[in-house]
C-alpha cells in the first residue's frame, strides 16, 4: 500500500479583526468589502452571471429539470458568496433548478471565526446557521454538505487550488473567481487555474471576478474566454465578467481517473429520455431495500425523481441491514494511504448525513449519536493504536486517544484499557430509518416481489424489471429510465452482473435481556461490539462466517459471541454466568444475516460494465498490463450497481447513494477521482485481465 507523510488535519487561518471585518494575517487582505460585502457579492457574482434568471431559464443547455446548475468558486473564505447565492435561489418559485456549489479553500476559517464573520449579515442568519451546523472539521479533502432538502449541495474542498482542484470531477455552468487579490495571493491566479476552467466549463458557462488585474484578464483570454471589463463595485474602478468562447478539447477528466472507468460515448451513447408524461415509467427503479437501496431511493427522490424500490421481502431492511442496532464503526489503517483516505471520507459523510436526517425528521427516532470507543483490549490492538496515533493526525473532533479513566467515563463500563474515541459516531435503528427515508411522495415501495431478470429495450431506451410471476396481471414488468441494482448477494441473479466477484459473509448478533447488567452509554468495540441497551436488551456480536450461507440462528454462534465478549470486555458479564448457561435461558435471542463482501473489501458502486465487451476491448492487458491506457470502458446504458458493503454498510451506503444519484442527475460528485476508482464496478475486470485470470 502506498503510504505518505500526508497530514489530514489543518490549522485554521490566523485572522486580524477591523470593525468586525476579518483580515488574513498571511495575505494582509480583507475577506469582504468594508463598505458592503453582501451587496458586492450580489453585484459582482450574481448579477454579472445573470443569476437568478438562469436558474429559472436553462437557455437550452440540454439539461433536464433534475440536472442542477453548477457554480464553482475559487476561495470559500467566510462562505458569503455561497450563502448569498443560496438566499437568492431560495426566494425563487419552485420551478427553479436545484444548484450545486463547488468551492475550494486552502486556509479555512475555524468555526469560531466563521460564526463571528457571518454575524455581519443578520439577513442571512437562517442560512448561516445551517452552514455553521454542518461546517466540517478542518481536514484536508472534500466535504459534501446538503441543504434545502437536498436541492442545494455544497462541495467544500480544503486544499490547494493548483493541486487538489483538478482531482475532483466537477463541471461548471458558472465561475465565481474570488479569493485574495492577485497582488496578495499570486499563487492562486495561475495558468493552471485558467486552463482547468476552460476544460471543466459546460457550454454557455460564464464567469465573473472582482479583480480586473492584467494577469487575470490575459490568463482567461488565453484559455478561450471572452473577457469583458465592467464598472467595479463601490470605490473599485473595474471588475471583469465573460463567457467561454472557445472550449479547449483536451483532457476533461481528473488526472487520477483511469480511462477504463469512463464510458465510451462513441460505442454506448446516452439514450434519449422518454416522454415525461408517461406515468407508467419511473425515473428510476431500485432493486433491493437494504441500506444501499433505501438510501439510494431517498437520494434520487430528493433530486425530484419518481422512484420505485422493489424487494422480495415484505418489509425493508430485513436482511443483513435489519439488526436492532447498527454501529457506525470503522477501523482505520495505521498509516495515511488511499484506504484511510476513502474510509475517513465516507465516515465523515455518514456522521453529517445521519445527524442531519435526524434533525430534519424529529418525529422519527433512528440516529443515536452516543459516540463510539475502540478499545486497545490486547497487546496487538494497543500496538495498532499507538502506531495509528503516531502516524495519523486527524482532528480531535473526529478521533482522539483516551486513557482508561476517560474510557470508563464515556462508556459507563468497567474498562481497564485505553481506546480511540469517535465522538460523532453512534448507532442506528434501521427499521425507523427505513420508514423515514421511504416516507416520500416520490417513492413507491413494492414488497414481496422477486425480480427474475432485467432487460434493456433498445427501441424505447427503457429498462424493464420482470417479476417471477409475470403471467399474473398484477405482475407486469416495471419500467424505468434508470435501473439500480442494490440487492446485495442476489445481484448475480441477473446476467448483466453474474461476473461480479461478491461472496456472502454470514454474521450473527446476540441479544441478551438483563436489567442488572451495566448499561453502556456509547458503542464499545473490541474484537466485536456492544451497543447501549434498548429496553434492557443488550445487543453484541458479531460473527464472521464465509463457509455458511444460511440465515438461521445457531446456538454455537451465540456461544462464540459470548466467549469473544468475555475476552475483549472481561468485566462486563458476571463471572458466575458462563456462555453455556446463558445460551440455555429464555433471556437470550439472536438474529443472523448474509453480508455481501468483495475481494478487496471495498463496495461496488457505479455504472455496470458490459462484461463481454470489456473483455474484448481490454484483451491486450493479458499480455501487457501497461497497455490500453487511452481506451474508455463500455458500460450498459443507465444501469447502475450499488452492492458489496460487507459489515460496514452504515459507513459507506449514504455516500454511495449520493454518488449513484450524482451519476444519474449529473449533480456534484461526492468523491475525488482516486476515491471513485476505489469503488468502480469494472475494477475487478481490469485487475483480472492484468493478472491473466480471465
């Protein structure tokens, strides 16, 4: 695994204050106009880019009503431009398009300084508070925030504009060129930025900037933009705006994106959309109502799509997702690498996602942010923790080391070892969570329906999901513009996915009823996990069994869980009670399910590859693993797969759902290019070809 000295934690920018206006000590420049920063934003960025008019009138840009308008900003600062744009959008009638806002910031403000800065704009207080509530830890990488019931997305990237911007697969309808002036921050206003703008601009893309410096005007003109000099705001003489005149036909994908993961448009063009007035055709069908399925259906419905979610069971989350309690639990590598980058990114997203969902749905109780502690319960675990602390410098709000005394206080249990504390993790009630997500006017839940095959109709460009009992009038095919396969191990039932290298991994959770056992205040993890009790029921486990694919519960697995618990949490169960005694009482029950796991333990999320066509196109990899670098992949039109989450589904299903919905609606992607490659469904085909195994 490639390791690096990369430190994900960031220090907040140092500020001076003048009349409540922040000034960067490093750049000796103000974050907004001393006269009226809000009006300057409205003049320079909204008016010059014909906003909000363009949110109401797409101007023939070819996007559907579900395709968001994308603004890209250079320099997030206090977030004033984003908040002003959001306020302007919010005031429009509901026929408006959703919008995504991508912004990068190398020197982010602390939350305290952000709050102080935004106090200058009381009319934005409603919007400011929501940003403050979701403002991420100061941690390098991208952070996708969601507002206005998912119709407004903010992808906030903490990183260097000349290095990190290109790593994210965004495109722009509009550019806000902000940040400190070229004289104070010349490293930002470079040819690299201007060329990237040209490559990532959609047709009819516009830009505006407070700066009319010659280096900016010339750089934009050389990149193919028409540059127009306008009257500046307030006391400023000039500003500039303009539009893309000559689109650069060079690379359009991030440098870390392998060509095989990009659909070959010359072979598999995107099908035209069917008539929208045909109510028998869904915008999307999701097969499978586990965590992956319900989060995907919810993400699509948030973007305005009419969704059917189909499951063979009578209720959602009745498989491996259907335990009484699911822990938001991760075990990070001891060094910073691609795996740790991916896992930490997903964990941060899930923490924000679940917290926001619970806030937005107070009538449903499903997310319990109790915190989670991983115990250094034996010498091996202690060594792992020590190496982790030495090499991985994450923000303390995300993860920190605690000694035995702190562990006892946080958990309320008789713990005698140190641990790692995740203060914003906890546990989920999946049944209530499913009810919450599926309670949406645009989601139809179809139960007790087994889909035996899916079929692409070339003439109509529609997917059909054909039930087992097709002969019955009520069991006619379900039709949709997009098809998402999220039914875990059953995905290989369909011929399009029979090649998928997944395996069922059986797990059993044990439940013990006892009003006298110590109640944990947080999730506690060692070799297994123990959750806080529900009505005196203590749930713990779980087993891992690749050799057994049945979903029946077994007494021997309860014994395994009890024995394991006694090893890593030795002072919890009374010494007078042994495993055999517990398993023969009526106070102990269990539940079992089959997780879906992959060879590299990473989920499979994205467009479904055409297996036979991929083998033919990339056959040269069998003899030369360095060949085929310029060949794009071949994928089924509008077919997506979302499976393979193993035992950590709560960590990755929320962001996986967001990624699927981004592919379908062309909204902002929650992953960097490197992170996308980690989960691409075609990765196993490419790997096995290079190994000459297929």
